[in-house]
C-alpha cells in the first residue's frame, strides 16, 4: 500500500529506539574462558562491582528455605520486603517502589514521568543507563560536563530549563567513584524547581564510611520531587537475583507502581533481600574488606606511577594510557576489568575491589600489561 514503510521489521521501531546503543555489561567469566581457552576457575573478574565475599549467608539460608514454593507467584505487592525496608529506613511502605535491581527503578521513573517533549539532565561520566532510559522515551538528554570527574552540581542546576522534568544524580558516582557532600546535594535539591524530579542513585551507598552515610530517606518529607534508588546487588551480594528499591513521596511512588510490571521482583529475590537487610555482620565485613582493598589498590597505583581517581565505592578508576591494549593484555592473563571508552574515558580502566589476593594478582598483571603495552 502507498505510504507504508518498505524497510525490514526493525524499522517498525521509532527512530529514538533504533538509535540506542545497547548497554554492554562487564565481560562474563564463561565467555572469557571460551574465547581464550582458559579454565573458568583461573579467571578473576573485577569488572562489574560485585561483592568478592559472595552473598549474605542469611540470604543463602533463606533461599534454601523457600525452594519448595517456587510454583507460586511471588507477592506482587512485596508486602514483607517493604515492611523490612520501612522499619530499617524509617519510611512508610507507601514510600517504596520495588525494582528488578536499581536499574529497573531508574527506568520506572523515566517511563512514569518523561515524555518525548521533555528533557532530562545528568552529568558527564555518569552511569550509562541514564541516557539510555531517556532516549528510550524519546526525550532530550542533556549531559553536563563533569568537574574533576564528578558531578558539577552548580552546572547541573543551570542546565535545568523549561521542559526539563528530571535530573539523574549518582552519589557515589559510577564509574568514577566521586562523591558530593550531602549538604551540597541537599542544597542542590532545594534549588531544583519542585516540578522537576531529582532521581538520586545510591547504588554504592553502603560502602560509604559512617561519617558519610546517606541521610536521604529523611529528606522525603521536605522534597516531594525526590526519588532515591538503591540496590542489593553490591554490598549485599545479590547481583544475580536483581533486587532494588526506590524511595519517593507516596504520590510519586504510586505513579511509578502503575508502570511497574507485575511480579517484577521474583520470590527468591525478595526472600533473600529480607534476610540480607538484617545481616549487619556481613555488611560490616564487606565494608572493611572494601576499605582495605581501596588502600591496597591506591598504593599499588602509586607504586606504578599511575594517576587514579580517589573512590568511595567498591571500585577504583585508574588512568593507564592505551586502555584498550592494557585491557586486552589483562584479559589474556585471565583478569577481567572494565574499559571506560564508552564513558568518554578511553585512557581509563575501572577495577572492582577484590579480596587482598585478588588485588595483588591484578596489580601484578597490570604491571606486566603496562610493560607490554
């Protein structure tokens, strides 16, 4: 028929979707083993900010106790998990949106509130899911130049314009590990117009030292335009189960729940999350190992004469020159890290903090890779 599309079936998608470059996660162990002919047991993955201690023992025990009920659908309301979160964070269940990881929460916020004529603002070198979520809607993405690899709050505020409906801000930031003082973040939210949602991504918040712990749940009463996104993938060691949550004003949470898929968090994930959230001993151990590992890696970089970005996450970003070549040399030794060319940092690699022996192996392999590259 005249006027119909003549391309392939992919052309049925709108142009903004066809233009999306899919998110590429850290290289899996199994894929690396197949490609390089290595044993999986000999491969060290330090690419995806996973907990080197594994998962909370309480979470594993809870999963084992729930295996006989897998033929039932999960509680779509997440009643028990919301109750645990509400008690732990001093919020109400009505403030909580559950997600298939915090990525899901970020995308729920975008889908619920952004439309094609709108714009959304985020920082350079910020998590790649922000522009992907914006582009999938067809909205306009506004990237603000970073300052010292971190978010320039003043510049982000100036970038908000008529038609801007959302600001994405990570604290700590991934992949750079930078941190903005909470007083500055609160002042920034206070300057943002109330008809602009501020989506505050705290995926790495559990790794912050006590003096820097996030006060954001208490801010919900003052800022109805605030959405806080968190995950149990990192410090709690539940990356394989994909469970996260958002905190927001009840009206905002209710709208986000309208676009949330039924049963978006599976039963084992919710059971594990309830147990992990009460496992304070595991979290404290994770924080200690991470703090020591950051020091070990930083000293190693200093010994090698490498510039790095001080980090408060469970990873650290280092400048190595020809990062693509160094990454390839590391990969051939069975050490997987994260190249950052896609984040506009072609000379940098991001490395997850591991156990002491992991960090030592990486640093030794890095020294050899630098010599070859």
